C-alpha cells in the first residue's frame, strides 16, 4: 500500500505524560527491509545511556514524521474509542464529538496528570475535593471488536494484569492532539473511513497478543516485543500483499455502523 515505514507502539498509561516509562516502546520497520529497529528517545541523558520515552514525546515524534512527509502505518496498543453503550449514555453521535467530550472530562494530556487523579476526583483539589470523573463505564461493557477476540479486555477494566484501561484513558487525548495538529494528513482508522486515501499516514489500534508469539524474543523485554511484533507483522503483511485485506474486516452493514463509532482492532477479522 506504498507505506514508507511501519511503526509499532507498545503504550503505557502509567504516571504522567511527561514521565519516562520503560513500558512505552517504539519500533519501526522500513518498507524496503521489513526488520524493525527500536526508535530511541532523542532526549540526552547524563550518563550517555538511552532514556525512556514519554507519551508526549511519542506523539511529537509521530507529528515530526508527518511533517517530514513520511507515509507511515502506526499501530498503537490502546483503545481508540468506547462501547456503544457509552455513546448512548452520554449522548455522543460521532467520534469527533467523543474526542472533544472525552478530553474535557479526562484531561490526561496535562503535564502532571495521572489517570488515577481523574478517576479519584483529585485533579483540581482545592478545599473540598470534586467528585470523581462522571464519564465512566463498567468492566462488563465491551466493544464489538473486543468480542471478536478471545482475550481482549474492556476499556473500563482497571487495575488488573494486562489491563488496557489506563493506556486507553491516557492515550485518547494524544490521538485528539495529533488529529488537531496534523489535520487531514493523518487518517485515523476506521473513523476517517475504512479505506485510507493514498498518500496519507494511517494510525490504527492494535492488540499485540494476536501476533506477539510469531517472532522470537531475541533478548527483548515483553514491552519491546509487543512494539517489535506490531511493526514486523504489519511490514510482513504488506510485503505479502495481504495488508489491504485487514482494512476491510468482514462486517455486516449493522456491524460496520457500530465500528464506525467504537473503532476496530487492526488485524481482527
């Protein structure tokens, strides 16, 4: 599909967007080689060693690639949206409206904002603490794409091993930031359409458990492996001419209407 590179991002919702997180890993494979290499954070360290990424820096690096004219396919390991029950509960009718509303209630892109600060109502503590965030859901609420997998967890299931909830609540505001900064130069799939326009960079939601074990660890940590495997799999599917098929999962008209709002995990079909 004429992408220049394939980027795998294993996300982390820990701490603040300015915190350096070992769980936040980025690998990229050039289209001509298909072998992912770690993207290193450009921030210098005092001892000459590589430092960990922050969520802000990852978003800024993606924007840099857009500005350079790189046409990339980036897979990010967190939910891009919420279940239909959430949209109905809060009267939301589009993904753009959802993003605006979500960031208003979950401003986790703030420099020193933890997801738990918002959850607990302690973000703007002054005298009496405000109530916890009201834009919430329950762990038994799933998106259609999560039901199509064997193990994907609800975006509302916090504080358990393998949870995607914190990453989702920390990451969605950065999707909006990228969308605001890059405009129509970036296609957020499938919300901007199921078939990306030629020449655009594309950002998709991924679930690395689908393909993590296809590739040997070779000394990588599990977080590194998830980012590596994401980039490797997307590059391999492109090389095999199979990538386009993943942009068109076999959904009915009704299912696609749901996924237009809820989003879809790239690779689930």
